[in-house]
C-alpha cells in the first residue's frame, strides 16, 4: 500500500486553499491536504504530525514565518514559499527552501503547483551523481536533497554502471562530470545508452567546456542535457526538474498508448509486447504458464436492450472484477469488444483453473446498477496451460476452449488439452 503524503498549506486565502486542494485531488498517489491559517498553528502541526511538503505564505496575521520555515528545514520537510512579499527571496533561500515564488498571477500558482507535485514525486525518485571529486558530489547532494530527491553517488564510471544495473534502485537521472579519469562523462554516456534509452533514463553532463562541438557531440551520443560550470543551485534544480518532467511525459505517453481508453486495462498491443519477455524466459526454464480468453455472455443483447452506456458500464465492471481478483504478476488486457485476455504466470494448472473459476463466480454474483436499471450477466472462459513458444499459439488454443464453453451453454470454464485437442473441464 502506498504511503499517504500529508501536504500542509499555510495560507488564509480561501481561493488559494481551494486551488491547491483541487491540484492535490488530481494527484495519482494518495495525498492528504492539511491547512493552517497562521504560522503558529502550522508550527504546532509539524511538531505533531508527519508532513511531507509545506506550502507557506509569509504574509499572515502573526509574524512567525521565518521560525516556521526554520522549523520545517530542521525537520527536513521540503518547504515551498508562495508569497506576496517580493523582497525576501534571498534571505529565505539561504534557509534551504525548495523554491521562493512570488504571487503575481495565475501562472505563479500553476508554477507552484508544478513544484509541489514534483516534490511529492521526488520521494520515489533517485538521481545518480558521478564525479571523481568528493567536494563536487557533496555540492550536488546538498542541492538535490533540497528538491527531496534520493541521491546515490559514484566517483568512477565502472561503479556507476554497476549501480545502474542494481535492480533494487530505480535511477531516473544520471548527472555526470565530463572530465573524469579513465572513462569520462562522454564515454560513460555512450556506455549507458547501449542499455538505457532516453525515455527511461535521463543523462545530464556537467562541464566547464563551453565548446559547441563538445556539446553537440554529447547530445548526439545520448545526453539529454549539458550544464555549464559554474552553475548555482537554482539552475541545477531547474534543469533536473525539466528532465524529470520530460521523463514523466514519456511515461504518460507510453501509458496512453498501452491502455484501453474505456477500462484503463492494458490493450492488445501491450499484451503481446509484455508477453514476449515472459515467453523468452520460459524457453530457458521448465516453467509453464496459462492463458485465459474471457468473453461476456450475450453482450450484444445487453447493448441492444439497455443501450451502449449500460454496455460500457458492464465492460468496466467486468474489467474491475478481473483486475481486483488477480495477482500483481498476472498480465490482464482488453482485447477488444467484450473480450479479455489473461496471462497467468507462476501457477500450476490446478491453480490457474481455480483463479479463473473464481473470476467467473465473481462476475456471476455481481449486480450492475444504473438509475432504475439493474442487470446481471456472466462470462465464459477458455483456458490453455503448458509450455509454448509464444502467446499467439496459446491464445489460439484458449480461443478454441472458449468456443466450446460458449457452445456448451456459456458461464463456464473450459480447459484446452493438447492430447485430445479439446478436453473439457466444465465448472458448471
């Protein structure tokens, strides 16, 4: 279960509070907004609760703003100042806040919202810093931790590549110095790009070499960004944040292309892409897998009788039942129309039958309600189990079993058997 992040909003403006409540409600991860009208109340809250981020207005009725920010920084709580006061930026930045934003217009609020969402995401984001200077690594770490980023470091390219391959640490950005002994930042970038694409891992090269040929070469070989020395913390923060936002955009685009619009399940295309790796692993072992083809019974009648809105609701409810009654290791996709496909990994034939039979029962017991309309429906399932070369072959056999399930009365599970070609294990 994901951790619920508490966000403290310190402001006496109802409009500001309402704006950020709406922003937080749209977050994909669980967030709990908490409010304080004064700095004194906010200090009491951070002393008694675990706060993930603070967004604070300096100009409130009491005069405890600096004390509040100091208390938050001491407790390592990322703090964003969003204020009407324009001339205090330098003094508050010295306190190691994330950002000082002046309330000027709607764009200021939108920027603050982006910073807030970024800080929340950064709880689960790791940056790898590669530099042969310990002083430089400490400087990077201090600046990046202000953004609430997790930082790992290495003083050479060999160790950096090993850290990237460590499956326990998902690294989003590599920040590497250009001038390093043995393998420099340019050469490290080439090695990283042999395995990691730009849409999965961002690389930022930092160098004092202000040479257009060098910059272009680095970008051509796979660097996402090139940061010139000397730089300040604010410049580093902006560039890192921009790279993370681009990675998010790549991820969102992938998600859209991989998901079915109506049910939010994976689509047919993604199913075949993801199953390729599973079947490649099967060929190297004695493992077997199961594939189930699922079809909603008499779906056309539901559409014709109640309309497509109810038909869509039936599809979404079926999708939710399947999703919430499968394991995280199982691969579920909508294949189109009223048809779904499941790849059951790490289970025996008997376990696979039990899993899909449970799905059949859950759908049969479910009642779909919309206004005055109440409907019930069932599903038929064809199941294929064994060690095959690819998903296509198993899907064909599961489809054959599904045809038998439909022919024999629907609302049942039929297991395909290689020996008899269509041996039935009928559950109803």
